[in-house]
C-alpha cells in the first residue's frame, strides 16, 4: 500500500481490482446462455468471481473508471466476434437498460451506459441510450425476494419512439439474476416494433 492509501484508505473492491491486469480480466470471459429470459440472455462473466464482482460493484456504486474500462473491454472482446456485429455494424444498436430519474440523479451516471459506450467506441458501434426509458420508478431488485422481482419490473420500461424492425438491438444490463429487468426491456423494445433483440448481461 502507498502512503496515500494510509491517508485515504481504498475500498475493498477498489483494492481487489488494482492487481488485476486487463489481459487477466479478459481471460475470465466465458459466454453462456441463461434461460431466464425469452430469448435467452447471453452472459459474459461469473458474478461469483471476486474480481468480476469487485468490478461490477465499483462501476455501479462508485463510477470507477478502472472498472468501466475492464468491463467495457470484456464486452468489446465478446461483441467483436459476435455473428451480428461481425456481419455489419450499421444495423446494430446497443441499448443500455436505463435507470430511473431519481437513481440516475443520485449516482450521476448509468454504469451500464458508460460501459456500453466504452465498448462501442472501440468497435465503431452506436449506443442508443435514449430509446428506452423508465415508465415508472421501481424498488431496487436487490431488496426483493425472487418471486416479487418480475412483478416489480412488469411494464417498467417504454420506448421513446418506434424501433426499426431491420435493426438488431443488443439490450445490456450489468447483472442478471431472475431476468425480470432484461425481460421487461426486451418486451418494451418488441412493443415498439423491434424484431431482432439480443439480451446480454455482463455477469450472472
């Protein structure tokens, strides 16, 4: 630890990320499909992995540029080889799951949007952060039992305009548990006319 660490003690998660090289973090990517949503969600990382969990927490609660960078690089690595992205970038839109106004004001950022923008910039993709919005404020999913999460998120999102049926929309959240949040986002995009929607979570 440095002298500054004694003056300003680092957070546990912040400290956990210091010794994780970007290349090592990328090796943790292990894409798999989970069946909680329709269509199934692609997940990239295991939330049970301590550095992954630290990165998610640091991004979500502290706006850590280090965490943003690690997670954006992981997302870019996956998308670079994805079939839809490999064919064309012009018809791909990345749609981060939006925060409610109160939560965004409290944090000052949407961590999923920041990560998506970092990955998109590397790949020449477009992020459409304004396509979805919260239709209503919801209780934090973390505070709810599993069986209440779907009810909490039902009709939680709406599209701000019609979606283009010719485009592929990759809707992204940071962590998937029951799938209720991503499913609500997928449903809102479909209601707006999207025909090709790919749900993706950074961790599961």
